[in-house]
């Protein structure tokens, strides 16, 4: 778990370095998340950091989980900030959450448990969720500044193994059941995507009898699942018996 927090720390430092030279006009430019400017992505990371700290308090029994009206008020406050404030305060809130994570002892991490927003949380789930949103939203900013940008390899090493719940949450069910063998590189993994009434991702020793297959970098697979593998930002991908555009439509993004 310390390793994942170290990866989060590295992601924070990369984002801080990326944002540091941006002037107000650049902060107002659209990010990859087209509904948000670069500043608004940083605002989202800041508000979510603040909400996650409340979840930590609740998980340790120090407070009740944040009610919807509390979360809504936090979002409203961040949305009302000027672009420069969103950027500066977003990075500050991100750093504060990281410091909180780092300060928790092993006993506190082990006992952290809570139910909120219809989900069950423990410390690994909280940190994994934060790493995924941080890495992908950092890419939303980076690729708006440089179309060649990719998700940093250190988070990808973790995120590729945390995709199962995201696939089940964001994947679109299919009227006709289908399976797709997925092979990734950097790191090397083998999975099977299964589409039906639900969508699942399972580890697989080999592709087996699955007629449909896709081979791609793990970084690209992470972005596919999070709805960020559009044709303009797709590396070399090998597909067999499946339409890559159909896979893209199966994961509209979260």
C-alpha cells in the first residue's frame, strides 16, 4: 500500500510540474474532458480530495459519511472559484489528501471501513479510486497541451489490475453475449472481457477459444475502459474478430 501511495505522490508531483507554467489563458482552455477547462479539471481533483478526506474521517469513526447536500455544497464552492484559484487550490487540496494518506498508520489503514454513495470503502479502495481519477484527469490536462501525451507508466502498472470494478460499472451491456480476449503489454496481462446482461473483466491464463481478440498497450486499455481511447489518441492496436469502434462505444467513460 505504501507503494501505491508513493505512485500517487509521483502523480501529484508530475501534475504540479505540468501546471506550474500555465497562465490564466491556458488554464481556461478546454481539457480532454470537453465539458471542463483545464482549471475545472484541477477544481474537480481538489473537490474530490476534500470529499475523500471526509470519507477517511468517516471510515475511522471520526464523523458520519458526507451527506449528498454536503457534497453538493463542496462542488458549488469549488465551481464558484476563479480559474487561478481552482488551479492553485486544487493542487493544495491534492497535496493535503496525500499528506493525510501518508500519515495514517498501519492500524488505521486496516480498520478504515465505511458505506457511502451506495458503495463499500476500505483504505485500498479509497487509494485505488484516487489513483485512477488522478492519473486519468492528469492525462486530460496533459493531452490538451500535447496530443502525444500518455498516462504515466507508474500508475498504469497498478490501474491495469484494478479495472474489473470499473468495467462492471461503466461497460454497456450487450443484447448478444460476446467475449473478447485482451492481451496487454507494459505490463503484460491477459484478460477476457465478457459482454451480456452485465460486463465483466476476468484474468485469463490464455486466450482459449475466444474468437475475438485485441492486443494493445496496457496504458491504452486503461484509457479504453475510462472512455478515452478515441481514434486520434490510439496507439498501434491489433484486433481480430471485433470492431475497435464497437469496443469504444461499450465504454463511454466515467
